[in-house]
C-alpha cells in the first residue's frame, strides 16, 4: 500500500526526517558490526535537468517553478543531514554532475573539518560512477546506504540492478512518479513518441509497463470499428509496478513507498526503499516500513 503525505509544502522537511531516522538506526547497528560502511548520495547537489536536443524531449522535463524550488530544498538537505548523523559513517560519498552544484558541495569539507578525510566528492555522471563502484568494489567487507534523489528520470534500471547485485547496499530511491513517468504515459499509446517509450523502458528495465498500464478498447466510427490501446492506470498501479520491479532484484523491498506531493497537492515522487543484503534485509525492511508509515 502506498502511504500519502497530506496537502502542503512541508514534504521536503518531513521526508528528509524519514531518511535521517533510517541513517541513525543504520549507523547504530553497523557500528556494532565488523564492516566498513558508507553513505552515498548520488545527486548530492541539487540534481540536474538533462540537456535535451529537441523540443519534444524538452517537454518531458518541464517542471513548475514551485516544483523545482521544493525539490532543490529537498536535495540540498540530504548531504548535510548525513554528515550530522551520530554515530558517524566511515565514509561519505557525494556525487554531482553539475559543476555549479559541485562547487557548492566543496564547502562541506570546510564546514565539516573534522570529517574532511571521510568525505569524497565526485564530479561526474551518477549512473556510470555507481555502476563502476558496484561492479568493482570489495563488498564482502563493506556496506552502504545509497540515496538516489534525481530531479527527474536520470536513473537507469541498469544502475538500480548494479546496486542490487552488490547484496550490500540499502537503497532509498526517489522514483519520479508524477514528475516524470505519469507525464510520459500518453492516453493513446499509438501517439507516444518512440523516445518516450525508450525512456520508460530504461527507467523500468522492461517494456512490461505497456501491458501493465494500457488496455485495448474498441471504438466504432461511422465507417468501421477501430482497436485502440489506451491508458488504463493510476498512481496506485504505477506504485505497485515499481515495487514489483524492485522486488525482482532486491533481497527485500518496503511494501509502503511514500507518495510525495508538492504544495499544490500534485504527486511528484515515490520514496521507495530496498535492501540488497540477504542477511540484513529483514531488519532493514522492518525499520524502513515503520519509518515510512509514520
């Protein structure tokens, strides 16, 4: 079941509190273990809006100004909150593609001088860097919590799968619910641009969304009967689908992702949680689900 945050603009602060609660619980547990453990923030500045080459693709990522302001507030807080958590993490990794936003992140090393040697700042594309980290790091000795909080639909399923394959990372994922996916799902599937279909395939890691979100209907005109493939979904169906997809690769997934709405009550994201560790998933999911329902 999808939990819903009520009307109002305070979702930025309230959702950060949920991630903060998990980080505190996680750090407390891991300090009693023999693993080294890190906090990884994949869009640690304010995220970035992908550069698009044509007008059609630009329209996918058009946001209201108030949406951008609220998302920026949300993103800016995550890195600082992690650095303030006690007990501390062994490592803090902040990734940001935008040079402008990365420059702002550099100030964290000055602000948190006592943690300067623990902070790694990475100025690159999050997808490629995370995949490389997941595939080449010695995860048998290490654990991590990773926070994916993009502006829109920058995170590919290939990245999500690489995270799951480590069997060592707990993932908090701001899935681009209303701000991305639902806007691409045209009422008439026949009118959907090929680039939009490719983007949905990329974010879900499958084209099964077509069967999940569309159904065929017969329309009778003056001259003939015509079969159309039309949108047949809602936010609850989309939520269940992404949870199902996460369950297909992670050891455990929270069944109650949190629906985040802006100040006008429009849905923006789903705050999802998944745990990659077969041994630790049960405890992680129990903690996360309790935090998500509060």
